C-alpha cells in the first residue's frame, strides 16, 4: 500500500477506511515530501467532510441493489406504484 493508492481510492470513492487511516498514521515517519503533502491533503479532505470514514461496499453488492430496486421490485411487491428513486 502507498499513500498515493490510499489517496486515489479515497478520492474516487469518497470513503477512507479505518485500516487505511491507521496505515497512513503508522507510516508517516517514512514518507517522502510529496507523500507528506498527499497525507496532509487527505487529512484536510476528511476534515472538510469531502471524504468520510467508513467502509466501501463491494461493487457486486452495489450492482445487486441496483438490479433489485430497478428491475425485480417493480415486478413484485411494488407493482402498480410509482418507482421510488433512492
């Protein structure tokens, strides 16, 4: 794992995991100057609320929920009612 990987994953998902924060804090003494800058930026984004502490859902689970809500449920219990956008 590198600071760049953690930064990019957090930016793209909007979430940083507890494990990633723990890794960043435990390795910060060995960071190069550019890595320190990334860690500071990451911290600022967390402070601003643009990146949240949490867990990432696997894409298959997200895809399953999408299919369930948009295809399966309208054919079942919610038949005849307006689709609910979440």
